[in-house]
């Protein structure tokens, strides 16, 4: 909040953009404050609250991430599972922000037999999954992270049709053997 009081060089060059940035940041900070008042720390909070905090974080960066949670979806997840889903969703949303050309995404969560499905969807530029470069983000920040908890990640995309990242995680933590 203190940063709002400090003038920035961009304020004079593009006042409308600066005001928009201030508004986005204020909305995101207000959401963080509301959530933090409800929960003392991120430690021990559920997946739903983590995703709401993530939406606030993304809003501050210029991406409107709508979080949709199935009405009866309230799984008890191991801390490691909730963290892996949150961090993988964050990477998918950061990729949306960096590469998709859109400023909107939807994060949906539903319980499935024996676990949770979390999907991040955008209607941006998309890409050819078969031609993608093997990069740190998708391979390590999403696919490997989900494998570490016995889960799975699938990336679906086509040029011009957007991208969907599907994360599947077991409710009971199953660490890989070996």
C-alpha cells in the first residue's frame, strides 16, 4: 500500500495505465487482506483458500483468474498435495499471462474418484503441444511436480484455440518409490 504514495515515472507518461495498475493492485491487496483475516497463515489452509490467494496474486499482475469450485468439492488433502496443485496452477497461470495474449483464465476444481481434478483454461493464442520446446516451466514446475505426489498433468493446446492444463491428484498422498 505504501507504494501507492511513491510517484513513478510512468505516472506522467501514461496516467490511465498507472491508475489501472493501482486499481488492480488495490483489488488484489484487498482480497489478500480479507483472506488473511479469515486464516492466520497459509500453513494449514485448504486448496480453495490457496486458489483464492492465487487469483489475487494474478490479479495484481494483470490476469483475471476466475476460480470455480464444484459445490460439493471439499476434499481433505495432504499439505504436499495442496501445495503441488497450487504451485502447478500458478505456473499454468503465469504461462497464460506470458504467452497466451489474453488476460482471463478459469481455474476449476472438482472431486473425482479418489482425488481432485484442477483445470486451468484460457482462450488465448494456444500452441502446438507436439512442437513445444521442452522447458523448465511445463516439465518441472507442472509435470514433475504432479508426478512427485503420485499425480498427473496433461497439457492440451492448439494454435488459436487456447490452452487447458489438467492436474489430477490423489486425495491420499502416494510418494514415488525408489
